[in-house]
C-alpha cells in the first residue's frame, strides 16, 4: 500500500510538471521552425512543416492524426487501419517498394524499422526519413509523440496528447484496489502461446497495476516474448487471462475453454478471461492509455465478483 501511494504521488507530480512544461512550450512555439533533430545517427533539419507525409508505421499514423497532422499525410501503409480517415494504401512497411513510395512525392517518410536499404534509398532520393521503432517504455512513447509534434509544427497538440495520456493512466492506476497486488495473469499474443514478460512495453503496464506475470519465470523469458505451453499455463493457474489475439487468430473465451485442460484454470472457470483489442495492444501510441484503462477495468471487475 505504501509503495502504491508513493507511485501515485510521483505520477501526480509528473502530471503537474507536464502541465507546466506544456504551458512553457506553448509560449515558446510561436515560431517553431527551423527544427533539427537527431535520429539514429542522422541530423534532420526541417525549415518548415512537411506537407506530404507517408507513414509506414501504424503507430506513427495514429500519432500523426491524434496531434492534428492528419491533413499532411498523403499515404499510409496497409496495416494502418486507424483512424478510418487515414489514406490507407497497398504500401508495405515490411516489404516496401521504393518506387511506389516515391510516386507519392513525399517530403517525409516515417518508418518503424529499416528493412533492407529502405532508409538509405529514400535519403539518396532526397526524402527525409524518420525512424521510430517500437517504444520500450511509456516515456519512449511520449517522446515519439512530442518528436512528431515538433517536426509537423503541432508541438502544443502533441504535449496535450501526452498530458491526457498521463492523466488517464494516473487516474486508472489510483483506482486499482490494493488487494489486486500479487494476483497472477497470462497475456496471450497468439494461439501458439507466445506471451510477454514484465520487461516488455506491455508487460510494464501490467506491472504498474500490481499483477504478477506468469511468463516471467518461463523458459525463454530473457528475450521478453517467450513461447509458453498449455501445460505451463495450466500449472501456473492464472487468475486472469488477457487475449490479444481475437483478430489475428480468432481466439475467444469459447476457443480458450475448448483447449485441453484449460477449463480447470481459475481464470477460465470463473470467466475472468478478457479480450483486448489486438491493434491497441501492439501499437504503443496515444491509445495505450485506453489499453491500460481496459486492463484496470477488468481487474476491478474480477475483484468485485470474487471478494
């Protein structure tokens, strides 16, 4: 209880600091350009806001639209399905075609990783490329939002998005009953039993709520995404099961109950299996706060029906 109180107090202080920082930034951004940022060893200078942005990252797509830069986005990759107004195309962030990208005449391309020579090829063609790989922590996610805000001249809006995320997260965590601490859970990435440990981005969210991750002691836990087995999960008898594979793998409470031996797991017997949105659970941007709110809601539901 003491640790939780300290954590909440620190979160509130952080929110206050963020608010002050936002106010200061607002006053200082009347003339936001030129902007120079360092990105994976490259120095990128923007004398004005890009007006023809391509996003090959679903997370970056969500960020750009959340900060009000959606009108500057001319194309997004085939996995960027949110928001629905994003100009989705057949472009791939995994197997990109340089010529197809250049046909859109972009002045900025945002990518989540560099397959092959994508980045160097685009830069050789005179196109600025921003690399934003998967965030490792919440602070990384906040930094990526702010970075895109600076580049697109929407820093005030970006700071507001971060502030709102912090507010939602703090309020969610303060509402978690202390008796939730120590309860166990299993987070499922796909129907082959791949999971996440507490060292991963998603795993850290669960740790903030006080839950104990059964994947942390599994073989292969050191790399963050171990493949568990049905027998291992059954032996750990988690109080919660969170399925983040309802879209990709058509998993549900019904399919879970049909697995050999799973009907004896506490979470399954008591119907404390919760469905998470696959996309939100794998895109660590503005909707991460909503993901944590969903997890907290499920925890509180469990406690309400069991105590």
